[in-house]
C-alpha cells in the first residue's frame, strides 16, 4: 500500500523451492523453523509448537553419567539435568509411575545444555530402554536410533557412532570426537633371526662388497704384481729366482679376504710397489667396513622377532587359537 509517497505494511513471502520457510511482516522477519546460530539469532516473534523437545540418551560414561536425585530435596544437584528412566515391571499397577526420576550429566549433556541455550528450546530427557545405541533387527530399529525413527524422540544425544546404515534413516550432527578400534593380543616369545648377522648391511651392500670390490681389487693387485719388475712372476721369467713361488689370482683374493676379517692366516704378500699400495688402500677400507659392521651388529642381534596371532580386524577368526574378548560396544561386535 502506498500513501503520500511512503510505503508500509508490505507483505513479503520467502520461499525455498516449493516450501514456505518464512515471511516478512511489520518490519520483522518471521521464520517458520529455527535457524542454526552462526553469528547471531533471528528474533522470535511468536511461540512455536516445537519449542519443547523430547530427547533420548544412553548412560555411557563419561559422555552421559546417570545419578540418583538428592534424597533430601528430591531434585537434581548442580551441573546435572533431570532425566527419566522407564520402569519395566510385569506386575505393574496403574497407580505406580511409569518413569523413575534420575539426574544426568557428562560431556554430551553439557553440549545439549549449550545448544538449548543458544537455540532457545526446552526439552524432556529420558534414558533408552529398548536396546542401546541402535541396531536394525528384522527390519526394525531399536535403541536410540529406533526412538528417533519412530518419532518418539526428536533427537538422540550420546556417544553414537556414525555408519552408513544409520545415516540412511537419521541425520547426524557434525562429529565432535574421532575414535578408533584397536586389537590387543598377548605378547609371544620372540626369536632371533638366523640371518641377524647380515642385518647391519643391506643385500646390495654385501653384493657390492664381495662380488664387485673384492674381485675387482684382487684382479687389480694380481695385474700390478704380474707386470711389476720386482714381482714374483717376473723374477721367475727372468730366472732370478728359479723354482720360487708365483703370485696367482687366488692368492690375491685370499690376501684381501684375510684383511677384511682380520684373520692371521698364511698369505703371500706382493713385492711390487703398486700392488702394495693397492693392498694398503684395501686394508684402510677394511678397517672402516669392520668398524661400521661391529657398531650395528649388537643392535640387530638383540632384536627379537614377534609373530602375532592377530594383526588386524581383517584376519580370519577361525584360525585364531584361544578366546577373543571385546568391550560391550555394538559397533565393535558387528565388525568382529
């Protein structure tokens, strides 16, 4: 409506696709549903039917702890909220109450109190008696999930694990705790591996040591000694030492082998200057090699190998000897 150039009482309807979610009336935004607070709350203009909610929970410390009411005052003490526990008896009369008054506290209860204060709603809290967290049996849900599915409760508060089957029937909030499942087994008697003395170096190092370095160095020493003017072979060829010993490739390998392991074995040392320098270089390398080997050998020799009967949740359960015990958590029982 327009009067004297001023506009007032302009009706405006806000739609989300085909669903009416609110309207603008008398300079105020009136939403049909609550808006989850992020920065500020929209003002409430009228009382709604869903201001008071029915919420189900499950006793599981430290998330939800159930205590008795104060025997003197009959009320809940500080930091606790009233909750009801259903009384299930066979011979029950109409005069007896259906619920027993309890007091609930814990981590999840603190979150619920914070949310109710921020979103501004009241609630009735009661403990689930039909099962625990919620499991689908013969097509019917029990526990807290069953209470929400059958609309006996508006929401469930507690340590509820999110899985695919539950997500198909209810909506979960953002997870506030990350957890996991571990397997604990008894420690077996360890054994030292027969190849523990080879563990200080990798297979590539051992191959390079004995196949490449030892053979190549032995060939180099033999060649230097063979062509040396003062070597064994040249002395035999010139007749300076008739009937004397000769220096062969086998003697060169035996010489270098004895230097590596520092063994006092009978060897034939070369006479040539070049071959002697080559043997000295090999001896220096042998000292470094042995020092590194002995330094790491003790650490690998004391390591024991343990073979666990169970290494994970995917192992076959039929081949495991003994009994398996697990905590009373439904999601763990389903996996095992």
